[in-house]
C-alpha cells in the first residue's frame, strides 16, 4: 500500500465530501452514523409515542436502490421535479451548485452499470421484503382524537411555536434541463436560464464581455461552451418554428400562437441583453430572425414555382397564390402573436419581397422567349404591385423601403430585348403575309383578302400588351411597330403598282379586276387608323414614320381610284361624245345613258369602305362634270341669237339638276360642284354686260382655277364680239387673277377648270407693219377678227 499512499489515493473507508458512504455489508440492521440521525429527524415519532427510526430504516431497505432515492429536506417549491424523489446527482451535489454537461456524462455511465445489475437486485429485494414483513409486525395505528383524554384540572398543552422557514433559494437548472426546455418549445424560460448561465460565466471570467469558449480543462471554458451550444440549440428551434408556422394551415397546426409569442419574447429579451453586452459581443438575434424569415420565404416560393404548368406565366401565377396565402397567414395569425415593437409583419413582408426579388432576377438572367418576357414584365410592373402589395397597408410600403424587384438596368434590358424581337418577328411576318396575299391578286378564283386584318392583328398583339406594362414601354413599342408598318406599306405600294402595271391583269374579267382593286382599296382605312393610333401613343419622333405610312396609303388609294375611274369612263365615253350637239338639244338620250351607267356601277362600288368610297364618288362627280363641260369649251356650239342661247342654257340647267340628283343618291360630298353648270348657263343666258360681269365674278370666286381663256371661250360661244363689252367682262377675270387669294392654286380635289383645256382659235395677222412694234399687253387689247356674218336668208341656229 505504500505505492497507493504515495499516489495520494484516499482511504476507501473514509467517506469523501459529496459522496454516499459505502456499506461494508448488506445487513439491513446495520446502523450508519449521521445518515440514520438525519432520517430519524425526518420521520419523527409515531402517534403512540414510539420512535419511527427502526421503521424508517426498514422502509428505506424496502425501497433500496443503487442511488438510495429518498426525499430531500429543504427542497424548494417550483424547482424541477418538486415533491419527487431526489436523484443521485441531487444527493451528491450541494444545493445551489449548477450541474454542468460533464455531470451528465457521469450519469450516463452510472445508468449503464445500474441497468446491468437490475435483474440481480430484483430477486434479492423480493426475498428481503418477505423477511422484513415477518420482523416488523403489524403497522401501528395513529391514535385518534377521542383517545387523547386530558385529565380534569389540567390545561391543554399549547401547540409548539412555528419555526420560521428559511428563505427559499431558487436552484439553477442544469444544461440538459435547459436543453429539455428548448426541445419542449418553452423558449422564453430556456432563454432566461441561458442568460443566467451566461452571467455566471461572465462573473467567473472576471466581469468582462463574453468571449469565445476557453480550453476544455478550465471550468469557465466549459461553461462558455455550454452557453454557445445552448444558443445554437435555441436558434435551431426558433428558426424551425419560423418555417413550421409558415407551412401550417391553421392555428393548431405545428406550433401554435404560444410558441410564436415565446419566440417574440426571446427576441425582446436578447435585444435587451445585447444592450448590456455591447456592440462587439451582441448576438443580434433580431437580425438573424429576419434572415431566417427570408430563408423560409425563399423555400416556400421555390417549392411553389417549379411544379406550376404553363411555363413562366404559370410559375408567376403560382407565386402570386403562394404570396397571398402566406401573407394572409402572417397578417391573421403570426404577426399578432409577436410583440408589437418587433414589426413582425414588415419583417415577413420584406423577407418575402427579397426572396421574390432573387427568384425574379434569376429568371430575368435566363434567355427567355418573347412571351415569357412579356409575362415577366407585366407581372413585375402590374400584378405584383396591384394584386399583392396593393392589399398591404404598411409604413414600409408607403415609404418605399421595399424597393423594386428588378433594377432599372435589368428592366431596360428586358424591354430592349422585347423591342428587338418584336421588330424582327413582325417584319418577317408582315412580308410573309403580303407574299401570301399577293399570290391571289391575279387569280380568277373567288377570293376575299384579309391582308389588313392580319397586319393589324400582328401589330396590335404587341401594341396592346406593352402599354399595360408601362407607359414608357408602350411608347417604345408603338414607335417600333409604326416603323415596321411604314416599311410594310411601302412594300405594299410597290406590289400594288406592279400588279396594275402587269399586262396580264388586263386579261382578267372586268368584274374580277374591279373586285381585286376594291379589296386593295379597303386595306387603306384600317391600316391608316392603326398608323394614326400608333403615332398618338408613340413619342414625338414617330411623326416621320406616320407621314411615310400615310403617303404610301394615299398613293395606293389614288392609283386604285384612278384605275376604277378610267375603267368606268371608258364605258361612259360614247355617251359623253354625244353631248353639245344638235341632237343633244332635242333629246336626253346621252345623259340618260350616263346616269344609268353610273347608277349601275355604283352598286359594285358600294363594297368599298366609307372613307375611300366617299373619295371615289367625289372624284366621279368631279370627273363626270368635267367630261360634261369639256365639249362645251371645245366650241361645238355657237349661240348667235338670244333664242339659241336660252335653249342651250335651259338644257344645261336640266342636265345639271339630273346629275345633282344622281350624285346625291350616290352620297357624294362634293356639293361645291353642283353650281358649276348652272353658272355657265347663266353666263350664256344673260344679255346685259353688268349682269354678265357679276356672274363671271361669282364664277371666278367659287372656282379659282378658272382662267381668262375659259371666260373668253364662253363669250365666243354666246357670240359676244363687241370689243368694249368683251374687255369689261374679261377685266373682271384679270383683276381676280391678280389678287393674292386667287393666285394660290386650289387643292387637287377642288380643281375643276384646270382639267379643261381650251383650244386657241386661229388668228390671221394681216395687219399693218406698225403693229409689230406693239407690246404683248397692247396686242392683247386688240379686238379679235369677227367671223363672217350669217346670210339673212338663213335662220340663226346652233351649229354643230
């Protein structure tokens, strides 16, 4: 034994402090000093006055176990397992000392050895109990109050005074007990004990700020490690609670409102503790809570999007549904459970907003088709602000703290890609539609063109979607589509010109050719309206493209109107050739043929749309009157007498009235043409010079393109050869021609006399030689040579 003594081994017979005394034998009647006295004081005396020491010893032997479980005096109320038999470690350690994680390793080892000896102890304990029942006899009964008779004359004994209890000391929990509280989701209590343990560690380390755990051998380092591990376990439960409460369908699912309230209480406690720790040692659980909410939101959104059908549009719709569902849970169940000062709803909203921004940004960086880009831009600019954030009333939203989902540069890039793709796709599609439609123009099959409808549908698909995303994007898309439309209309104009210049189209039946031409004209109004609408929506720089589109359409419509007018007047030319002749004065056959043909052809022209139809009827009205008046200015008639002039004027007025009724029936808007033939008839009918001057002045005012040569021809037709009167009448025309207003040429659709050529009559210059020295202005004032006077035997009449 010298070796053991030199190693400092304690004597096994001497009990060490904090350990149970060892027994030398298993004799149940062997007394142990100290421990028996404690048990006797605890049990007291029996009701009959005898001591309970022996009985207490037997009772302890009956319940003997390797850890000698029994009631511990001085147990504090409210401590773990209050009123339960005290554990082995509770009997070993002194009150007020916290059990660390190393004690639980010892407990685990002892529990293992105890499990091995349970079977042997069970049989031996059964034999011992049978023996004890024989030795201790019957159980003593407690004396009743009736048996306690007080002798007469003696005062009743006073009860012993109550001894004041010592102040109760709160016993700290062990590390595993705190861990058990965490696992049971009693987070607020667990955090309080962790803070106490941290304070003990801080006091043990010298009062400084808590730092990293120390070495394994030091007591303070072990306590710091316990604090760190407990905080890790606490945070794991808190963040798991955040995930579970978002995924739960109702208040009773997973962890309820009480656990969420405890989570909020932990955040409040830790925020107060961070103020005591200082900025460098602060744990910042509130910021980590916001990060945990963001992670949970990201997991929720990623789980909702991949399984949605319909491509990116379907995924965005699934995200919208998940956002509305989760924010409803947060608003109705989670946010009210948190303390008001945490701003829980704002934290959740910002977490979901950030997670959604990451998802949308990742989608925007991929190479998306045009339809998915449209869906992404529309969801970002309209659906999310209106249908998700529009239902949220919070200060963060009003102050703009959330920020955009996508940066302005990313949005601009998506819009640029959309504009580029639309420009390429629409131009190719428009040319393909024109090629397919143009192949049917020269065919004799019955076919109706849908060119304008197809073009409008191709462009309106983009021009209607873009403004719903944003006004600026709508303007850019309108400008892009207007440029493509202008290029298409120029190609359309060139193809129409080639179609009418092709000699092969002349072989088509006239009705088919007219039908094809009307179909081309009908493309004008919808395409013009589309160009005007795009120009109004687009930026100011869209005006050149609008003018180019309108110019191309005007050329197409004028060309088609000229083709239709020429075809119609080729058929009417035989009737116009019969006008202003002797037979014309006595018969209305020529004009009846003109009116009948125009009325019949007008039925085919009714298939034309209103705008080009009105323009065509106005041109037919003007062209018909020009062709009607043209033979008059060619000098087919000579009215040498008043009676002849009256007959010609009357005939002109009757034909003018019939033509006016015709074109009124055809819905012509060129009412300014109705007065031209009656004015000419009045110039021929009147006899006095002032009336003729007045009528000529009105004629020049209403039709500013009339020239002096037209008035001179009228005077020749009526036989006015007096030099003075002729010059007075022509002076009115000359004065009006010199006016600034009359000098301006009228627009093409208001020109009438400009299309009527006047043949210059031959003049014989058998004059003296001195006339060669006169100026041209003086020569214009010379009288015209008179034609030979008619024979008196011949009756004046109109000559052919």
